[in-house]
């Protein structure tokens, strides 16, 4: 790659790998950085290369084993033809440069073109007891199973909403774990209403129905249209309390020693924000997303987004979007599109993405996160665990007339200023602010990102001599 052309891809999941595949086929040598030790992303996460894990792909990925194998083998073949840097965290981004943490060193990585395929994280809405030991996000529960071969507890309850709820329950039971119940906050009527759009991808829809039927057949209790009242316990979670929304105040308790909870997924957009991309509010996904053209170009020239880091659409869409963003990059460089096996043209990619977009609308309808839930949060419930800010503190600030915009609330209370930089508490703070002010969610502002976008050790920041600039052409030996 010439000094004038430095292409970096952030993320080695489905979108990042397919983007790299297209660029390599066109004769380019991009840099691929990934914070994980092995490629695959969250959905196709691989266990450690060393440590005695012998689980087959069929065991790890179930119906998606062939897709996982295809992605893993593609990346393995690409590695000699690109600059692959695992265990590398991109923690800040500005014009033409990423700040990364590699092997304990801060490395400034210049780029002329950047594809961000950063993936998604759980949408966290707090409930009383959510900070107890033994309470995890669904994503964390899945990481434990895939990467470490262990369950989060001996008797597990999975709660919240979204298709991941049923997939993780299926994966846990298949692995031999005890799942006491699946508590879905979405009503069955809502899911039935979404069926016509979900049927646009019949095989995917059928798999979802299969998971539900299989779980019931294997004795897993499934409750829909519930309200999660909270987790109970002394030194750790001992039970989850919930009630059927239709019944009202009648509550039920299920004994457990671990809870996996999530209310869907949201994109990891922090790097795009720091790079200066414009955002728009998406009513379907109930959040702020980067403005993109159909090919994945952002408002910043030379910066592209693909996969769930741009908008939640799933792994299949991520692969298509990664390819589409790479083709857009080639167009902008004046390089011909590669041809050959596996190289889909623009028309085929866009047809696939449109079909999945309709299905995704169905998913968002079927598994919408709870609305107007913040009014139920007690004043003493922690909202921002990093800064130990409770709901009462936020309410007093808002009701006192001091804050009616999220960044003002952040400045006055420190909500979202901790190690997670609002990735876990930002959604909750926005919901509480909207409910307290009586304003629509899109009018109370967007929580602005600040570096580092994820927690980093203090040592790189403390020792300036460790900060190095490494040309992206130079490969770490």
C-alpha cells in the first residue's frame, strides 16, 4: 500500500471480514484491527486458540455453524494479504487518525480511508438489583459460553426482550445449563402482528420459531408481556421478581443465582461520533444513528460504516454491508470492482440489504423495548454505576429546572462520565430525561461521545514515552 493510501478497518466480525475480502481481491492491503484475540465478532466469536477448548463449530454456533466456518476460513486465507492486528482497541478517532492500544502501548494509526465495523452492544435499561453480583447482560452471558465454555450460573433466568433472548436460552440449554425461565417484556400479540414482515426471511423466521418450540419442549418456562420488577439478594442475586403486565400488581418470584438481561441491541457509534459524522434519530431503532448513504458512506469523506455498528440488522446484513462499503471505497478511489467467486455486484448486495431491512422492521416491532419505564424506577436505584448516580439525583436535577438536555444533565450530575462513557447508562438517562420533561426521546439531545470510548489501562496515558506512531504498512512481528 502506498504512503498516500492507508485503509483501516475497525472490527473483524462479519462486516469487517467481508470488507477486507473485497479490498484484498481488488489488490489492496488494508489494516484490520480488532479488540478480540481472534476474528469472528460477537456472533461468530471463537474460543481461545490455547486452553484446551475442543468444542466443535456445530456445538458453538448451532444452525449458523456453516456461516461461522465460511467467515473464519475466509479470514484465515486473508491474513497473509493484509495487516491484521488482533488484541487492538481503537479508543479514539479524529481526522485521519485512530488512537489504539496494542500490547500495552498506545499506537497512533493514520488512515486516509476508514471502515468502521464496530458491532453492537446490549441496550441496558436498569431495574432494581441490576448491580448485584450475578446479573449480566445477554451479550456477556453469550461471551462466557462461547469464549470460555462456562455458564453465568447454575440456575439462570434470561429476561428482557429481543431475539437474542431465545437464542441465548437455546444455546445455554444445549450446553447443559439450567435455564429456569425466559421472561420477555414484549407481548405475544405484538410478535404475531410482526409475522408478515418476519416471513420475508422464512428460514430465519423458522429458526426463531424453532428455538421457542424447542425450549418449551425441554421444559423451559417462557412468559411474555412481563414487567421485570427487580432482582433480589444479599451478596448476590438470589431471585428475580416479575409480574404479568395484564395482571398489574400481582408479582411472582423465581429463584436463581444468575440473570442475563438485555432489551435488544444498539450500535457502537462512538468512533463515528468522535470522527465528526453527522447523526439522525431513527424512530424504529429508538436511537441516534450515523447518517449514511445506501453504500455506507458517512458525512465525513473517506469514512464508511457497515454492520451493526451503523444500524442493527444482524450478521447476514453485516456481511452484505461490509462488501457494499468496500465497493464504495473502491469507487471513491477509482478502482474497478473485483470479479470472481463470492464477489457480489452492487445490485445483488442492495437487493439483499433491502430484503433484510423489511425483516428488521418486523424484529423491531415484535421486540420493542419497554417505553415509559423510567417512572417506575425508585429514587435510590443506581442508574450510572460508574459514577454511582441514582435515579433520584437525576430527577432532582431535572425537576429543579437545571437540565432539559442530556449533555447538560451529564455536566451537572456526572451521569455517563465514568469508565463506560455512557455505553451502559446513557440509554437509561435519556429515557428518564424524556419522561420527566414530557418530551419525545429525540428532542432531549444525543449523548456526545468522549474518548476513551472503552475503558483502557492508565499506563498508556501516564507514560508519554510509550506513545508511538507506527506506519500502517509496518506489521508487528
